[in-house]
């Protein structure tokens, strides 16, 4: 993963940007390994919780791979968006972003700000709010993740 230098959400240097990029590169290399084994990219879904979701969102935003989907749970888009090279056209990778409105680690405001940014770049972005949920997962959220995966990669 990467170091978190500050918990101040207004600090543009809050995350170790080199570490974030290293994690993105690592994830892309893992996916490329699958592609070399004839797994079609539209059958690959990346995702994670908290930092794992952050790396996945950044990867989906900056990679040239059109993934089958991307899941970001209780997370945010790391780094300064102005430092990210993003495509000029709409990105087709479906995104499921979910966040609890009582998250005490990654604020709900940061989750919604991330959603606002992602909606500018992704043609298929869904943001789900879970009332009363903190920095955790719930059965309801897992059921929504299951539905998303079934939609993105039907049998």
C-alpha cells in the first residue's frame, strides 16, 4: 500500500504519491498477468476497501485497461486530481462506490467528493450510501457488491 502522511483531508500531500503510483503499477501488473493467460479484461473486476478501494479507483481512472468493473468501498480517490493524467473521453469501466454516512475514518464528505470527481470521467458510476454505517462492511453492502459483480460479469 502507501503511507498516509496526514489525516487532514485538505492537505494535498496527505498520501505518499510515489507509494500510491507504485501500488497502481503493482495492480496493473497483476491484471496484465491475467490477461497474458487469456483472461479477457472485461472479466476482471478490481476493487477493495479503504486503501484497497482507493488504489482500485485510481487504477481504473488512469489505466488504459477497460476492466469488467471496479469496486470502491469506504474509500476515496488518493492524491491531487490535478496531478492525475486522465483520459479525455468517458471511461467505460463500470464503477460501484459505496460509503457509510457515519464513517469515522474516511469521511462521508470525502467519499461524496470522490463520487463527484469520478462521475465526470466514468459513464457508468454508481454511488450507494449506507445510513449509520461506519468504516466497515455490512451484509447489505456485500449483497450490493454481489449484484454489481453479477451484472458486470454474467455467467
